C-alpha cells in the first residue's frame, strides 16, 4: 500500500525527472519533450510486419506484442515517451461489450445502446468488475514495456467517455454523432448513466496502466469537437473529469524522495480533444494537468484562452508531414516558438500520425526539437 | 444593361423588402426570417416521390424538377426563403470535370488533381467558358422557381472554393482533407491556381443564379473547419473572397426605386462554413454580408468575436430535431435570444436538415420563430 494515498503502490521514481513528466507538471527542462499520437503502429514497417495476418485487437490483447509495438517508436525515433498501444474499444471489449473492429470502417457494435433500457442492460452486464477481471493482458503488457523503457516514461491511453458513449449510441463511427447528441437532450438521465459508466471504465483502464508502470496518462476525446461548449460542459465534462480525477487520486510512490515537490506527486494527465478549439476553456475545467491542442489552434492563442495556466501539448499539422522538408522545418519551428508562450510545452502532432507517413520525417522532427535552442 | 453597374440587368425589386434580404442587410423587421439548409430535398416525402428512380444530378439538371424541389419547402413550411436545389459538384460537372455522385459515399472524381500538371490540365480543359455554355438548365430552373416564388426570395447556392478544391485533390470525400492541406504547403502556387479556378467557377455559378432571379446567395464551405486560421487566411480566404466579390459586383436593378438605400443595392451574400468556430474572425474578412454560424458556437459569442458587425444566420442544433418538443422549443427560444445580440438574425439550422427529420418539426420551428415577440 502507498502510505501517502492509502491506495496501491504506484510508479517508482525512475521517470519523475524525465522531460515529459516535468513538462506536464509545468517545468521546462534542457529540451522540449516530443512524442507523437499514434506513433505506436500505423506508419512503422516493423509494426506492419508484426501485424501481418493478425487482428488489431488480438495484438492489443497479446502482452508481448502490445509491449513490442509500444516500444518500437522509442527505439526508432528517440521520442521522449512511449504511448501504450491499445484501442479506444479495448476497455469496452474487456468489460464484455460485443464490439468488433471492422477494417476500413472502425468499431461496430452489435447492440447499439439507444434507450434508457439499453443503457441499463449495458451497465448491468458490462461492469467495471468484469473489466477488472480481464485486465491481466493490459497490465502484463505495461509491465513488459516499462521494463524495457527504463527511464523513458510510458503514457497510458484511454478514450474519453464521450467518444466511447457516442460509439455505443451510434453503433459505430458516425458524422457529427447526431444520435448521441440527440440522446443527451432527449433523455439526459440515461445519457448521464451511460457517460458515468464509460467514465468509470476509462478511469479503471487508465488506473490499471498506471499501477502497472505507466508514468502519465492521456485521455483522448476523438469526437468532443462535435459539441457546443454548453453541451460539453453540461453533458460531457463531468464524465471526463471523473475519469481524470480517478488518475489524479494516484501518486508516485517515491515522490518525496525525488525531492522536487513537497507534496505527494500526482500522476500527470494530458487531456486532448480533436477539433476542440471552441472548447478550450471548458477543457481547462476537467482536471487534466496539460491540454493537448489540435492543429487548428495556434498554441499561443490556446495559451491565452486558457489563461496561461496549462502546459500545452501539440500541435504540428499532420498535413505538413508530406510537405517539402523546408516547409515542415519552418512549421516545427513555428510550433516551438508558439509553445514558448505556455508554462511548458510537449511537442506532438495536432492529431495522430497518418498511416502513409515516412517514419524518417518523424525522426527528423525529434532531432529538430531536441536540438532547438530554448 | 444595368445603368448602375454597367453589368446585365439583375433581380427586380420584388424581394427587396423581404425579411430575408433586409436581415442580410442588417435591418430587423416585424419577424425574424427563417429557412433551413438542405430544406430542399432529403426529409420531404414529396421530394422523395419525385426522386424515385432518378439520379440526384439528373434532377439538379432538369429545370422543372429542380424548380419544383426548390419550391416544395416554401409551400410546406412557409419558410422566408427558398434555396436553390443543386449540389456542390454541379458547376464542376457543367465545366466538364469527370465526377459522379456515388450513393452512400459522395462525389467521386475519376481523375484527382494532385500535381501542378493535373491542375493545369483541369484549368485548360474545364474552363469557365465551358461552364457558361452549359448553364441553361440552371438559369431555366431559377426562372421557373422564382416565377412561382414571387415575393419570397430565392437564395442561390454554391460550394466554396476550398470544398471544391479539396474534393478534386482527394478524389472524393475525405477525413481532414489531408492531401489538399498538404498540397497548399507543398506547392502553394499550384494550390492558388486550383482555388482561383474553383473560385471563378463558383462565382460564375452564383452570378448566373442571380441574373436569372435569385435574390441573395449563400456560399457553403463544408470543409473549411479542417483548417487552421493561418492556413484559412493565406490559402483559402482569397479564393472565397473572389467568389463573393463577383456577387458583390451585382446590384438590384431598381434598388433606388425601393427607396430604403441611397446606394445601388448589392445582392446580399451569406457565407457559411461548417465547424468554423475558430475561423469566425477570418470569415468576417471575406466579403460576405452575413455570416452563417454552425451549431457549436452560440450566436452571442459569435457576434462578440465578429465585433458586432455582421448579421448572423443560425444555429439550431440539428440533433435537437429528434429531441422531445419541449427541449426543441427551449433550444429555438435560446437561439432567438442569442441572435438578438447581432445586428440582425436569420434563423437556420447549424448544419443541413438530417434526412430522417420529421418535416412537421421544421414547420413547427417556422411557426415558433414567426410568432416570437421581438
């Protein structure tokens, strides 16, 4: 047991002085940390080789494979963090939700949850306890990955409650998530039940990764951008806050021993939502320590709107990864310059690595960021 | 010839005192005008009956059918304006671009324009002159529609240059329009050629509708929301401005006779871009008289960001069309209240009518808006 928190013992201090962890805590170091959303998978030939003939979810649930994919981009690019290789639907699947990933389409749910009755059934059958019982492949993969990663932090991964709930209501990917957005108004009580359940699953999924060795987490909200700020605050933010607060309740085991804080050190969290330029202020109210910004909003503008209170992550436009090197370099320099406005900066793309990306472009970005004069 | 402008004679004065035209000019009247994007088509049974067994583009190019579909929602809902029934790809098709509408997918281009050479070929083969030669079905449909509409204004329709260009570069619908956004950085000169050409096609398409009887126009940018504000200003706004300025050069024939302006009266324009909350200030620089706001940004906030300078159109959330009546009513009242901040307000949805909408909900919105106390 952790004496500071009464919960289970947590991450040891091997990553607490890393550039990533410090940046999320608002501390600038000798260089700006950099990692890439979706760095694990997609564009890497060594990933494709490993995936050949194997289902995505099967790879997520095979500890050796998931750990290997998680570590590949750290070896290749020299990024400052690994991100756990998983999928937004993994905690749902482990909780017993019937869902399949269909190539070229995305997750497809056999039984969409569209009514209060559907949601009650889901909550009764696909419980947090059931998720907990099935988490062994996840925690084992995290252990294997962090064993290799050493002092390089692993970022735990989970989809935000709105994204999970929207998938469940729609039954799969959808444009503008109309059915989900209708339900939050048509039956706010049922919607609250659904998102509270999703928040708990996401929270437990992240907690398990931290307890197994992840040094930080990122909550990914793929679809919050479809919401008005009022809807986000009323119908979504409470659930995302719940997920992040579950992680905020965790502390590094030997935070005091590390000596650069007098308080027990919370496990740092990053909150990222795609297309959320209009939601930035509301994202700042949801208990994340750092805010991820997509490619549409310049970091200096985001910083102003957030009152200068948050370390920012982002926001190289993935479209520039295919542009000539001089344009990409200039853009990276711009992002670094704009990031100087924030208390601290973690360089990332403004969205996931596109599958057709030349991995060398990513390696080049890491080198450029690391050699930038601060 | 129009004595005021030296151009062809334009719309007569039958709609210049309409609530829609006045609102776009910033003048509030006895009631707030209301119409719905995609009101022509989709949700109406009388439209579906007419479309049975017929291709969408075939219907767009059959004057009697296009005029009929254009007028249907005015008859049914009592909206304050018709919007011309067409499709974003129609001017491309009329200019000779090989493109088909594929059901369930959208427009598919046999020959995507991805290089400077592709774009040069496109500009050489698919010219504005070729578009002009093929506009008869459009102008005839507008004439038929406006004959029926009388004092109800017809809003001309065209897709914005970025949306057209993105389709052409991608070869069809795409997420985040990555190839198009890459091209604008990789070869800004070729991109500028492409968007200038698209701007000219859109401008001529709108001009023809106005010269045949449309009283106002709306430029629809479905995809501008994927852009950062810098990219929008540098690589897209000049083209959209060009399209709108072509229409701004047109004036009502008997504007002076109408007596409520001493200046020749420009044909009013509405500029709408989906997901453009982060682009509002930049949209205010592109020569539209009124700005359409999608459902994500409250109108009072949009008005503040636009410096109170623009009549605003919007922004009922389409997701509320399926919610219980009391929620929908409350939302419509909110939109009306928020719209009071702007110099004038045109009620609309924040995006197109979803196909599954019950038409009676739309009729109910019109009644509620018209009976609202100002």
